[in-house]
């Protein structure tokens, strides 16, 4: 089945540690996104990528890094510079310019907790 | 600053009633409008999208768009307890490279 796979679903990070969240899609979508959601809050855009080997900062990119070496993959690294990383992280993708009008589809999310 | 505003709720309706969820947006260049449903602890799932002024119906759901007044709404007919969730409004602005701006969501509670 086509979809977006995020892993791990739950992750614990120690202070000062970098962690990487995986996101893979087999929808042949061009664009991929990372959002952060805090309890009771909306979605905030961290990074997005429209094409392989290119990505752009979103509204809250500080303390995060990404890569887009393959169309299917868009991993997010939460670095030690991110002081408050505990949140629900959502990967998403969309077919740019398609009939769906850039409808964004989400993976199941990853919960990151600092211990 | 382009914004999407929703009442946070909670909005409480009895089972079988119509739930009405509203969303306003600030940018007149907005072109596409989306409604997502998010259950607690889960990722958002698309309910429907709308481009043109007027109504768009899909089963028990109807999206209504009024670009002149800059609002979009979602009606849920015959509300069920399983509809209890947070509903996110999202807006795609022309030139935004497909990025959506999300509201903070309205929490809906359907009482049996």
C-alpha cells in the first residue's frame, strides 16, 4: 500500500544528544515536509523540500537539520541545539501541481521525549 | 503574517445534530482550503478540500467556502461520537510552494 512511513514511533533523547527521525514515502510525491506539534497547538513547519538535494527552512528550523538525497526519503535530525524538542513530529508529502491541489498527506507521527 | 484562525472549542453537540466548524484566513491570495481531522495522539487525516466558492458535499460532510468574506466552514451532519476529534483548517496560499498554513484546530465533542 502507498503511504508515508515514519520511524521510530516513540523516541527518547538524552540531553546533548542528536537524534534522527526517519520518513519514507512511496507515493512518488515531489514535496516532503516536517511539522512539529505541541500539545493543544497547531502544526508548525520545520523544513520542506520540493525536489531532491534541495530543501528550505520553515518557521521553526533552528536546532533541526534535514537531507533529501532520495525522492522517497526526508530524514529529520533534532540536534542538541534544539532546547525544547519534546513534541509530536509529523512528516508529510504532496504531489506538487497535481489535481489534488497540493493536498498534504501525513505519516503516523513520531513522539520525541527528552529524558 | 498570514494567519488561519479557528475557535479552539471545545464545541459540544448531541449525537445526531449538525456540528458547524468555522475558519477564517487573512490572505486574499489563498487558493485551496483543507479540512483535516485529528484524533488525540494520532496524525491528521484529510476529510476534504475545496477551491471554489460555494458548497462541496462528501457523505455527511459539507465544506463551505466564501472567499469574499475569507471564511471556510465544515458542517458535519448526523454527528456521531466517533466524530469527536480536533478539526484542523489549512490554507494553501498562491506562491507558497504547496505549503499549508494550519489553524490551531477546533476540538469537537459529540455526546451520546
